[in-house]
């Protein structure tokens, strides 16, 4: 059958998110507070492992996201809220 694969990545000035899921079940997420990738699958199942460096890539993506957020704010500074 068909499966639904989802990846979420986002940031704000003070927070960030990076998560992968399959069919509504979380497969992996970046825990930026504890500085590690988390595999939340139960111990009784075969775990799918992400490649070495997945957490480090999530950290790099957060830095890019925050830089893009800053650039967007600068670029939108003088645009009026309404026409």
C-alpha cells in the first residue's frame, strides 16, 4: 500500500524543530536541548537508524533557517501591512 512520509523543519529566534515520521508515527527527531538525535520507536521493533551525522545536519539546517528568517525580516521591513 501507500505510505505517508513526512519531514518537518522550522525555526524561530528561540526554538527549532526537525522531525521525520512515517504513517503518522515519529521515526526520529532532533532534541536541541539535550544535543542529540532521538529514535522514539519502542524497543520491541526493528529500528530504522538514520545515518551518522543526522543531528549535526539538523543543527546546520537550524542555523540556515535562522539566517533566512533574519534576511526575511530585513527584506520585509519597509513593506506596509496593507495596500
